[in-house]
């Protein structure tokens, strides 16, 4: 596996020798990767190559059989997705995990609602709805999604791209260090996909470390800094979009060629 | 470095979950049924399926199968049957469903009675599901007696002992008409249901109207009578009437209360209330009290011991009593007579059942209308 | 240069009335039933002016108090995408425990009420446990527990009713009259209104409320957001059970006698009130205040039809039509235009 980074810099997220099996089916057969702040690492691979297994292990949804995960050089153990979130890893799932009947602000703060200051909040546990709404609007504006002005809009009234934007904003809004995006443009049209990719670039420029899973080669090559190719439970290589063409990447992915390094 | 195995969601396979619940529910139902059948069917252990009449040698065996063991109405049947059986030397076994509507326990009890060679079965059926079992009993020459409600179809039982609900209604209607003594009647009719047609509902309502001499309008429905006209009591008393309102009560206190309140809102001048049973009348009485209305004639049907205080206080004016105890005792007598003499009991002429009678109770008697006072009622009520 | 998500480029024409109504109902689901309530009050009072009498209106709200309270619990459960068919049976059981321990076992009034509420909470816990741990559908669970609680209630009470004269004053305290101007309410009615206010606050203004709605709306999304949906569901069922216990107390005060026959039809009637009140049977949508309007609408129709002198079976017809209209409206609101 080739890396093109200065070995002196500590990766934000590092995985070493991850192994995960399901009975006699091998999900991951010893996968390692490194992720640095301010970069987009795309993970590509054929079906069954182990992409989702890898992501689930990194986001705490699955337990590892072997291997270790380090955040900023410190070993961490995830017993549940909440642990991963607490460590600063946010995941945007393919299904988005937004509650359609709730409004944008509620969705942004789902699971981490903010209470009012003062006795109303402490004793009666009243929520600081206004505060959450204005913060939500700020966050969305920061991410360049300012055209959605009304935070009380129910998420189901939004277009697919806007919903994706809300989900991504939620992942980026709470001081996270790593954002994992699982097939973010799979269900979107061309224009909306473009909007999501712009958002990803914006997050990168804010210093987040981003893992992007996609099988859309043009989009991957447009936005990724490095591309981790997953094949048959192992890493078949890490390339850059500058050094290789899309056809070569696909060939490595399907095993037609191998990476020399 | 090995990771500790994280408890990935332990998924109990669907089949196991349903099996677990099925077992749990079956166990619960079995326990309740076992508790419900209390002193279960006969313990003679005899497996002979010889005809019942052949048991004329030993004591006559009778199975009493009630709806449930919790409604005092059926408890009075049980007590009365036990007393009568002791007098005659009849071996009585008593069982009941775990709740009103539980037919499976009753079916088991019927089967047990057949197996034990009982001479007859006395039953208050929880539903038509027991009919095949009763037919089987008849085929084995057991006498099948139904109590309180004529089964559907009536031929399921050899005979039914019940109150003539129409007659009960008539008695209170006659009393009311005479009591009014020519005053105009402003009537509230508080029935049982408005979304189904039940014989007891129709019979009592129509009985009351006919006792008052008011035409019924449609013999199959409640509420079809002319809303105003002249009443002509069967025992005297006539004048003008109007039906101020006609509402359902579900036969319970809250329904009686709410319906009476709505009737009073519509017409504050109501002076006659017909109620399907005593709980409904209690509710109506509470509403009348809250509205500070006095002098209203409240007529109901039941004759239960618990409602004697309402009669003495005047909150309820008159009630037509039933005799569930007599129904049960007569049933025991009938089976005993069949076993000893081979004679089958017969229905009251003109009716499809044996009329166990009804009697008027009131603490404000009127001459010309036969009635008993509450002190007499406390001795008689339900003949428990 | 900042990356901006561009607007989609359509120029939205002024929304037609239909779409505006749809959006308004989407935001505030209680508007629908509130309007129907106001309209029906107007219509019935035109038919018979007695409808607006202070006495009639006071009685109306007393008549609806018990059912409306039961419907609060039912609303919470339906919001999570569940349903409770054992509502009436649980309340009856609580009622009999309160009444009998006080009348027959000499338990002081306050303690008896607490026992009853505890029994209500226990029934809720059992329902919730079967739904969350054994993972059975709420419809089936509560269909079963309906029979179980009914039998236990009948067995425990022996079919006997307990009259107010045998009970300590505290048990019928909810029946005490409270005069407000020309209107006569009861403490039970006021308790019901307070419960609605508290429930509304909890559901709309606390994190727990958000979790309840999101669990009903999309349980997977809720779980992935770190919400412990199992715990939320269990808390909803237990809270509903407590509310059923309080409803039992209001019932004793209203009726003056504790009897197992006191809540016929309550199981289905509570669901009717919730549905007419605009809460969706599919979960995640609705407002508990809507349920108050729903229960009032049913009672207004009952009372209004009685006052109109129309045959009372038309009240049954009217209820059925109201339910169908409410569900159709819910479906229309869900078809949101983007």
C-alpha cells in the first residue's frame, strides 16, 4: 500500500490490520488505512469487497475480530455507534436516518437536544427550541446551504439533495473530526449530486477528514484526494486521481490488474 | 490485539418469540380457566355413557353451568340450586366460564356431564358455540334446561326458564300510568343499545309502552313509537304523553347518567324515566339528583338486592323483579322429576319458555296495582 | 469562492388555497379537529339553542372527562406507531383496586389511589415489555392483555360494585363541583385539562417528546441517531398506564360507583377520539391537544343529536363518518407537495 504523506504527521484516523469474519465468510481480511485532516479519502470496490463492513467497523456498528483503530494516535474501542460518535466520528448512512415528520432543526439535534438555561430547562426539561433553530440556521449557512431558510420546515418537504444536505450538516455540525459518507449521491440527480459534492469540498476546506464511499467514478475522481481500493476483503491499493485514470482504478477494483508498489 | 466481543444485537428468531408468547398466553388462559371452573364437574370418575335415566338407581346427578362466578345474578342461581338440590337429595355439580363469553369452559363442562352420566344440564349459555355440545347432550338423553335467556335457536334447550321481560315491562308501565293519574307524561326512554337489536332490550321497552297503553310503532325496533299522543294505562290512568328522548345506556351506570343528563338538557320537564335495568336507573337517578329534580317516576327492571336502598330512598320509584334463584331451582326440580317419573317439563302456555314470574317492588304502592315493599323484597330479591 | 447550494430555479406561483391548507394542517395538526369542533358547536346550537346553555356545556365536558383522559395515554402510544386495545380493561382494574382496597381493606384514600395508579403503571409495563423486549406487535399484545386484564378485574372484584357510601371521600374527590361563573365543572374535569397541558408540554417541548415522535416516525432513524428506542417505548407505555390509573380515579368521582361495567366501549372509543383528533395511526404525527378536540367532537355530536331529537343511532353513523373523514384527511396531509 502506498502512501504519499509525510510519515511524521499523525493521521486523524488510523486502522491497522482490521479483521472481521461472519462465520466462515470473510468480511475484512486485514485492512489498514490512514486518514488525515482536510482530505477526502474515497473508498471504492465491487459488491462484496468489504466496503460496508469496513465502514461499519469504523463507525462502531460492528465489533472487530482483530486489529485496532486509532484516533489522533490514541487507541480507541467502539462498543456501539454512540462510542464512535463520542470519539468524533459521524456517519451519514445511505438511508439518511432523518425523521421525515420532524423539522430541520429537530433533525439536526436529534439525540442531542439542548435544554433551556434556567429552571424551565433544568427542572421541567424544556428544550431551547429557539436557540436550536437559530444555531441550525447558522450551521446550514456556514455550509453554504443558506437557501433553506425555514428551520421549521419538515424534512419530508425537502428535495432529495436538500435532505442529504441536512444529513451531512448534522454530521459536520457537532465538532466532529471524521465524517463518513456512505453513497451520498446514490439516489440523487446530476444537479443535486453536484450540490452535495460542493458541500463535501467545503467541509474539507474547514479541516474535516472525510471518508467517501461511492461507486460513481467521475464523482470520486472529482472530489477525492486519495482513493482506497477495496477488493475481496483486502486493500488492493491506494491511488490518487492524478496518478491514475478511472479505467485503471476500475481495473484494480475488479482484479484485472494489480498495483505495483 | 483482540477486541472484546461486542454484543451485536442478539436477534431472537421470530419462531422462538412466537412460541414463547404462545406458551405464556396458553399457560395464562389455562390457569384462569382452571380457577374459573372452580368446583369443576363431577368427580365420580364413572366412564359409563349409559343413558341418564338409568341412573335412577343412585342419586340424581345434575350439572349447573353458569356464565361466570362473578356476577351476583348467577351466584344467586348457584345458591338457590344448591339449597334445592340438598332438599331433594340431588347431586349437584356447579361450574362456570371464567368470564361472561367464555364458551370453551362451558363446552368442557357439558362434555364432562355427558361422560359422568348426569340426568340433566342447567345452563346459562355464554354464546351459540355451546349449541353443538348441548345437542350432543340431548342425544345422550340428558335434559337440557336453559336459564334467563332463550337460546338461539330455542330448540337447543328442552326448556328455558326465564323472566317474561315483556311482562316485567308491562308491570312497571301499568304502575306508572296509574301513578300519573291523568297528569301529562313527559317520558325519557333509556334503552340498552342503539347499535344492535337484543330481545331483552325490545321486550322490556315495548312492555313498558304497552303497560302505559302507548302504541309500539314497530314490534322489532325501539324508538318507533309515536312521539306524542294519549296514554291509556292497562290498569287505569290516562292522559297526554310525549316521548322527550330515547337514548342508549349500555346497561351501566355511566351510560344512564350521561343519557339522563342529555335528556334533561333537551327537556327539563321530564317526569317519567324508563330504564332498561337498575344500574342505568342508578345513573339516571344521580343525574336527576344533580339537577335537583324531584318527583320524577323512575321505573326499572331487575329486583336486585343491591338496589333496595335506591328504592327505599325514592331515587328509584318502582322496579319489576326477576327470580333467577327460582329459575335455577325449577331447573333442578325439572331434571329430578324427569329422572324419577319420566315426565318432561312444559313451557308456560302461550310463551316459548317457562315463565318464572316477575313482581313489582315499590315503597309507594298504589291501590289497584299489586306490588310488594322493599322489606318484602329483601327477603325475596332474586330468591337467592 | 463559497460553494453554495443553488435554489432549484423554479419560480413558485402563489400557492393555491388547497396547498396552503395542506401546509397549515401539516404544521399544526390540531387545526383540523379544532375547526370541526367549532363548526359542530355552531350547527348544533342553531338546531337547538339549548345546546349553548351553561348547564348543557358544563355537563358535556363532565361527560367527556374520563374518555378524554384515557385518550391522552392512547395518543402517546399511537404516536409511537403502536396501539392499545386494553385501555378500558386496565382502567377498570385500577378502578376496582382503588375502590376495593379502600372500602373492603380499610386502606386510606390517598394510598388506595396510589395503589390503583401503580396497578395502571404495571399494566403499562407489561404491555411495554412484551412490545419492546419480546418484540411483538402492539396490536396483538394488547388484544391479549385486554382479555387478561378483563378477567383479572372480574375475578378480583367478584362482579361486585363498590358504592360511594363505602368509600373514603378522597376517592370521589374528583366528583366535587367547581363553579366558574355560570359553568359548573368538577375537579376531575380540571385534572383532565391539567393532564392535557402537561402531556402537551412533555410531547412538544422536551427531548423525550421529540424522541417519542421520531421513534414513531422512523424508528431506524431514531436508533441511528443514538436514541434508545426500546427505552422510549417502554416509558410511553408505563406513562400511559399511569394516566389510565388517573382516569379511573376521575371515573369513580364522576359515577359514584366502581363497577366492572363502567367502561364499555372505552377501548375503541379512545382510539376514535385520537383518530378524529388528527393523530395518524401510522405514528409520528399528531398533537395531543387534537385528541382533546376529537373527544369533544364525539361528545358534542352525541349531545347535539340527542338535543335535536334525532334517532340516537344516527350518532353512531356520525361517529363512523367522522373517523373516515379524519383518516382521509391524514392521508391527504401526508401527500406533501415539494
